[in-house]
C-alpha cells in the first residue's frame, strides 16, 4: 500500500491564547522521559458506506474540531522552549492529510509493521521535539474504501499516555458536538514544580547505559481474557497474592525475556524490570485524571544473575516494586521540597543500573485508559496501535501493554534486539498463554 501525502498545514486554536498564559511551565515529572513522542494510531472502518470524497469531508470536520479543542488544550498548540517550558504561541498543530492506496480491512487482515509508521506524521528516529519544534503533530489517513486512520505524535515533554487520552477524548467530544466539553487540568507545575534540570541530567546519564545498539524488532503478543485468568491462577497456585493482569503478564514476559537473553549470550545476567507507574489515582484531587503532564514515576524490580526466575516469584517482585510508589510517595513528592523524595528514589535506580552486565526491560501500561471509546462520530476504532520500533538501530527494550477491542484481553507490544526476539517468539511457555501477531480483525 502506498501512502500519498495530499497536504500539510497548521491548525491553530480557534481563539487566541491570552497573554498571561503564553508560557506554560513543565512539572518535575516531565523531565523523567527521554523519548521524544507519545505515539498512537486509531483505525476507524467505514460503517456508513461513505465514498472516499465523503471521507475527505470528514477530515474537514476533524480540522475544525481540532482547532476548537486546541483552545482548551492551548499548550499543545505551542512550540517547545526547552525542558522547563512550552511557548504557547498558537503556532498550531502540524496537520497532515494522506491518501492510502488500499483498503483498511485488507491492511488489518495482516498488518504490515513497515507500513504502520507511515500513518504517523513522521517515523521513529525523527526528532522534532527540540527547542522551537511543535508540540503536536497529526496525520489523518484516508483509505480508498473510506476508512480512516488517525496518527498522532505529541511531545513527551508535556504529556503521557493518560494525558493523550484526555486530549483525544476532548477532541472527539468536540467533533461530535457533545455537551461534555473536556477542560484539562493544567495545575501539575504548581503541585510538582521544576526549578532546575537536575532530574533531566540524572535521567540522561542513567538512560545511556540502557540504550542498545543493534536492530530492533517489534512483535505483538495477544493474551485473551481466558489466558489471563489461567495465568493468574498459575501464579496464585505458587504463592502470588491476587496479582493484576498487568503484573502477571509483565512477569511472564520478563521471565521469558530472561531465558531469551540467557540462550543468546550463554549465561544469565542480572535483570531489571522498570515499570512506568501512573500516579493520578494516588494524587488527592478529583481533577487528577484529566491532568496534562507526565504524571508518572518508575518502579524497579530486580532478578539477580544467581536467582532462579519463577513466575510467582517474579510476579511478587513486580507487585512489591509497584506498591512502593504509593500515596505517601506522591504526597512527599509535592512542593518545593519534593525533590528530596525523588532523589532518594532515583538513587535506588542508579544503584541497580551500576550493576554490570545488566538487562533492562521497560514496561508501560495503557490498559483501562479507554482508547477504544474514542468516537469522532463514526463509531469506535476497530484497532489501536502503539510504538513500532522495527529497524531502529538505537533503542531500549520496551513493552507496551494495551487493551484489546473486546473481552478484557491485552496486547503486549514487545520491542527487543532481533536475535533475542527470535528466541522469545518461540518460547513455549509464553505461547501457551499468548498468540503471536494475530490479525486485529480476529478479536471482533
């Protein structure tokens, strides 16, 4: 399938941002993530038998509603000043319209990962998030069958997955003419102020030891609700106490990744599982769910080179590491003195990273965020896809957990070095619970 770019333009807010809001300060947690963008693609089938011209008309409505939405989410219409602030200058979102020479159902029948990134405004490896770069980039892809895929790359300097959902929900509501207008909570910088770049400097040093050279490969492992129930039962049978689906899936993938590394390199290394923890539910405010920032922190679970990795043991280790990022941690992290608690937590991470050799696997969960409920007026998406790292020469081991469309299942998007992935994708323990790269249409 060829993706043909039809036009590029700037979508500015429908109303100008007031002068007293022209500078938006970032919060301390916004310095935690070094990856340039939060990326997502939502795929909408043509339920109304619209022709391609009618689909193009939909894109006009998308532009109008995006303009109105950016008035509420005004920092997303600005440009990056530095790691401390956004210039809310109303330059607008970069908006790309593309024509896909093919059918959406044909693509979803057997997704081509090399094509997925072409549905985004730019492919992984391109970094437009430096000073002066736009915060928001959108590409609307019109298939010849009338289906539509909406791809977004939004600067990770200002939002995480949960904040991206809030923005998409606000845009979709505006497109539908919903009475529920989403007003984002932009108060994070006052609760978690960033007075300097100390955290960014530390994270840059720590991340250098976690970035790998090679050839990245991304695969999808799909866990049905029944498979997850069996996995929980198996972990619980040996002592894991009421694990969540995120904990058991993370532990299983970690266990199998440890085995893949051992087979590839000939011996077991010390291994660290880093989980990105959403802090919103741990913050004592009713508006926290709509907070626009990276309201996240990292938990670290370790399996030593001398340890025998068992499923229940790794489940408990993951659970305990996430549990340490609790309400009290969030409370102590607030205000001008919050850096004391954050430095203490970062010090623990640094002690682990100093271990050599070390395998690190970063997990992030977008489960239960509601991306499959984003409806622009044409129905809900038939598929939602995340980061594809295929072919990227510099990367970190990354696992993104997402909901499936139906039935409480989970998609695990796993990005590893090519040689380790060859081993992982054949692991029989993993394949006893997960299906490798099935068609998204199969979950309907």
